[in-house]
């Protein structure tokens, strides 16, 4: 796998993701739906993510899983930092 390319894809997806901290919603580049950013809701967005990465970036299943894990890790870290900064 070309991890340098996959990390750039993950970074691009993070940059295109909008977080509404007050409404606890994610606006993601791979669907017009928004998702509550708590885990069960976020995981529902995976099929859209999968198809987006296949269609736009030509990734295979293993690469998509890697990019999902990176994207999710970064997004959840940003959410957690905001929660800590704002005392919960």
C-alpha cells in the first residue's frame, strides 16, 4: 500500500469534513446526509465513505479501511479536544 497517498486522502477527507460542535453533527464530503458524531451514528456513514473512496480515489477495500481508520481517528480526536476545551 502507498501509505503516503492514503494519508493524503485521509487528510483531504478531514479537511472537507465540517464539524458542528454545538449540534453534534458531522457534514461529510461523501454524502449529503449529516451524522451525529457519536460512534453508532458515525459508523452508519461507512457505506457512503466506501463508495466515495472507490469512485473518487480508486481505492481497494484494504486501502479504504486504512483511510477510514485514519479519518475517524482524526475526527474523533478533534471532537474530544473540543469537549475537553469546553469542559465537557
